[in-house]
C-alpha cells in the first residue's frame, strides 16, 4: 500500500521570533530537511492548510517566516512555543545551488519574495567561499512593509546589498522599484553568473526583462512561482500553469521555461 | 453460496490456520491449546497428496493423539525452552526461531531479514503489538501472524489478485526461505515427539499453502480475460444483480424528479440502485459517474489539536457502475491525475477506485451535445460486462419490431413481449453468473456518428501560445459567463479539489479535514497568500479550462487522448447557454487563422 502523502503530522513549535506586528519566524521541530527553495504544507486543525516556503533550517528543525495576511496565518500567530503546528513536506524542486558555485550571483526579491531565498542566502553568508560574489536587490512597497530587517543588515556586511522602497524615502533605503537598481549591478562584467528573481508575477517579469536589457542571458535567470496549492503532490490542480504543475515541476523554473508559462 | 463468499471462507480458514501455527511457536503449550490442536481441521484435497511432507505430518498428528506418547505439558514446556530458547545447553545449539539466524552468514539475530520484514510491516501500516513481548519482527510467530493478517487483508478487497500475489511473495521470500531448515533443526534438537511433529507439520503446511496460492493466482489470471455473450431475461438480470448486492454496491444513473436546474424532468445522477427499472437509459445523466468514487466532499482525516487519524474507507464491498463508454474513458483521465501525475497515487482515490467495476451501457442514441466520436471516446474496452439495456420507456416501436424480427418473439410471456438483455462478459469473476443463460453472438454497438463535431485545435508549435492567449474572442466570456462553475461540477474529468476543515458540533476541539471539488471557473481558485487572485475574470478562466481540456493535459500526459471526452454535459448544464463545443470549434478556427497569418 502506498504511503498517504497528504496526511500531515503535528510538529512542536520550538521558538518564535517576532520581526514586526505582521511577521514572525517560527522554528518548528522537524527532521525532514528541505532543500533551498522548497516549501511545506502548513496547517492548523479547524482553520486550514497553505503552502509556506522554508526560510531556514538546522539540525532537527525548520524555520518558516510567516506574514500575517490571512485566516490561517492569523491563527498561527496566536500560537506559542510548545503548541503544535501540522506539517507535511518538503515539496517542489530547489534552486540549483551547485550551479552557483564559483560564479557571481544576483538575487532580486520583492516583498515576501525574500523568504524562499533566505535559507540559500544564509548558506552563502556562512560559506562566503562558495560564490564569487553575491549581490542582492530587495524591494518593498514602503517602510511598513519591510521584512527581514536583521537579515538585510547582516547581508549588507558581507554582500553587495541594495534595499529599496517603491516610493518612499527612508534612511538606509534607496527609492524606486527593484528594476531601477538593476543597472547598478555589473552584469556585463560577470564572466559566469546566475540571477535569482522571486516576487509577484509582474515584478519577476519586468525584473527579468531589465536584467536582459543589462546584458543578462535568459538561461542564467531563475524564478520561483507562488501558488496556493491544496495538495503539493500534483493532484489538486490549483498550481497548474499550462502543462506545468508548480508543486511538481517548480516552484523554481529557469526563465527560458518560465517565460512560456502564462496564466 | 457465491464464489465470493467461498473465497472469503477460504481466506478466513487460512487466516485461522496461520494464527494457530503462530501460537504454536509463540510460547509454551497450555491445556486449552493442546485440546484445540487435537480437534483442529486441516485442509487436504486429494489432488495434493503428492505433497508428502504435509500428508505424512497429518498422519503423524493423528497418531500422536490416538496413541498417547506419554508426554506431559511440563515435558513440552521444558522441550520448548530447550529447543527454541536454547535453555540449559551450550549457546548456538538450538533451533532459534528467527529468520535472520537462518539467512545471515554469521547466523545471528537482527540482520538483513529482520530489517526487510520490519520495513514490510511498516509499509503495510502495522505495528508490532504489545503482546509480541520480546519476539522480534522476524520471529516465526510474527511472520506467521503477518500471513494471517494478509489473508484477512486480501479478503477485504474486491480485486484479490494483488493480495494473493503479496501473500505468495512473503511466503516464498521469507517463511519458505528458512522455515524448512529451521524445522529440520527442530527434528534434531527437540526431545519430544510433539515438537518434532510440529516441525514437520509446519513445513508441510507452508508448502501446501504455497501450492494453494499458486493455483488461486493461476485461476485468477486465466479468468481475467474471457469474452462470452449471453441473452438474459430482464427479470433474471435483476435477480443476478440482487445476488451481487451481497458483495457490491451497484450504482446507476437515477432520476430525481424533484431536483434539477431546469425544472423539466428532474435531475439524473448516479446513485445506488436496487433494480434495472431505476436506471435511466434513454437519456444522458446530468452528472458523470465520477462522484461514486470521488465524491463532491469526502473526509481526509479526523483531527484534534494534537493528532490526526486518517479516514480510510473500510467498506469491504466492491462497486459496480452502470456507465456509458465516454464516462468510462473519462475515468482513465482521472486515473492519470490521481494515480500517475507526479509519480504518486492519491491513497483515498486509489482505495475507492480499486473497488470499481464497470457494467457498460450501450448508448441508445447520440445526444444533442455528444462529440465522443471527435474525441475518440465513443468506444471503450474497459468493462466487466457490456449490455444493450433497452428499458420500457426507451424502446422505440422500431426497436420492438427489430427484436421481433430477430426471433425473440418466441419468448412471449402472457402475451407481452419478453424483455431480454444482450450482454457480453469480459471479467471472469462474473462469468459463472451467466453460464446457464442462452449463449449468443453479441458485440456491443458503439456510437459512430454524432450530430456535432468537435474540432480539436492543432497547436503543433508552442510558440503560438502567446497569440492564442491573447485572442480577442476570449473576452466575450466576460459578458456571457457568470462563473458559476456548473461546467466543472458535471464534467467527468474535472478533478481539482480544495480542502476545508469542519468542526464537530458537539466538541469544538475535534473535527475533520474534507476535500471538496473546486472549480477553475471561480476566481478564488487562483487566490494566493495575501488575497492576490491570478485569474480574476471569466475570459482568462475560460481560457484556462478550455486549453486544459484540449491541449495542456495532452501535452503533459502524452499519447493521443485529451482530457475532454466529449460528453457535452458542460454545454447542457450552462445556465447562460454557452456552448463549449462552439468555443472549442471557434478556437480551432482562430488557431488556423493565426497559423495562416504566420505563413
């Protein structure tokens, strides 16, 4: 008999780190180690289930940085360490980190788009020898929407870090969409490189186009799709885009493929 | 007694025998068990007398009880300890009842065999019970218990071949791989005639049972494909169905007069039936049969705040569905999603689906919106029985005349025309039911022509897709479509679902997660975290649905089949009279136009 892949199990919350009123990182006891960019299905009985990217990992635990945007996340915010959260996963593919070795890397993320790349960026932070250079452009709508302040500060110590607000001026931040800052990255001088773009569909599209305008090859660009699946294993149909299932074939796609995927 | 109950009886007898043998090795013999042994009945068919080990052992067993060997229960207990536990003798000189001891090079416990059987039990979802005490997973008693479990497990399923093969695999790869050698050791180390006899009896039984399994498997394989046709009185077929109800839930398209959207003739949907008269044969059902094994809402698991319990359907009965060819073909599309896509099976779907057998109903005519011929789903091979099921209201005058001409008039019953049903049996399981009926030459007749054709868009170059996505004609659906999702609900191949949690009314700490069908024609289908909706308007939702039915599914799964089977229910159901057929045909024309423009 085949294993029931959609049955979650309760996992204890080990600790919570509240960043702002609406965002919090939950460290959950879990031995299923996710790869960079994979997601889990998180749920609470009586409330529901949703896919959430792992934002960190360590021996015996996985971290999720959750923004309080809906019913489920609100209910998760009401929990305290020691409570259980229901988990299954990890699902999906991962960023091809082995391809990034000894090359330049540019990561462009918008809003919560930083969560799926956080584990990977932390990995490069701890192992600065892996990539030749790491550049980050992280954009937010306004100062209230800024996520991962500590990480941004931490990353700016070791990486070329640009944090920007769409249309606000604030100390420590540039102003303007992420696309406005792509020209500051010396893409043309890179010998070999990769570009990771994660954010809302429109932002990914325009950021990719801007990178190409600045000399990037589309095959060097990787994007990660966000969809709200109900299963994570290719059955529920919610994450289908054309003949692709984001949960099975993604969430990470090379741009040569991603550009053909239309909703 | 039906074959089915014979089979269940046999499985239950074997289960008992395995438990009996397990008990023999589990611990010392007590008074009660000794008495049980005196009266236990072993199966022994004349044909199998070539299995001399078993017949010798049975003779020996009879003799043992006929001529008192003078062995007391205390003697037996002492011998048990000596022979199986090595009590009081130099280590290594006993018949240690563990597979690892007999299959590992160093003859020690907890080796590969132990790992293997532990995995097998775990995959089957069973845990070692408390009263197993310190017996390890590869102890003979536990392995025998597992065979008993498999006997019961197999008898719970409609499709028994897999279960029997699973039993044979375990018996041959594990028990028979070491028990004969172990039993020879018993003969060598045991002091009592009782345990020496038990050794021989055990090997003999296992060999005998392996033979029984082989012949059951061979019989099933031989019976899988038969093709024989019969003419059966309608009333007789009703009797046969009545008999089948013992082992099967029988579903067919049934009319609900007080239901339905159009308030004309009610609603026809699949439901459990008691007689052929309940089946509506002269109309198409409003809903497809998918709801029989993939219901609109079903429980996935029950939960409280800290635990989950899988909801598994333990109903041992099978499912028979009276279905049209296109609807049977539609199930293959569902199978591809639920059993194949992503390389894993959905357990809930599989449990229900494995029970399903189809009784195919010929279509008396092609209905208004049928396009099965265009979709290649007018024919199907996947049925246990196919039949021409005229019903009273469905007979045209011409039908009756034809039947009279065919010579059925000799069956006049009280002046009325004898109602007969021609059928073809392809599933050996049902063959016995018809052997006394008149054997005829009958091949099911399939629809070969529809009033309407569906032209499948020929998108051979994916680079056409952006232009197809941007076609202006999609936009008219913003005016026409009201996003009710009715088309998805009646579709035989729409498989999408979402989950919802329900709380128990009497205990708010407990509840269950259910899955319910979901519709890609509703905006919330594509809602992501934070409330962003990816496909907001009917034009893009229609595009998403239609392209899946005639392009995307085929591109992913390959082969010739499309997701749409041309049943036409979506067109019939649409409250705004949007014709799916016109939509696809127009898309075809637009695609041809785009191709021509490109040159």
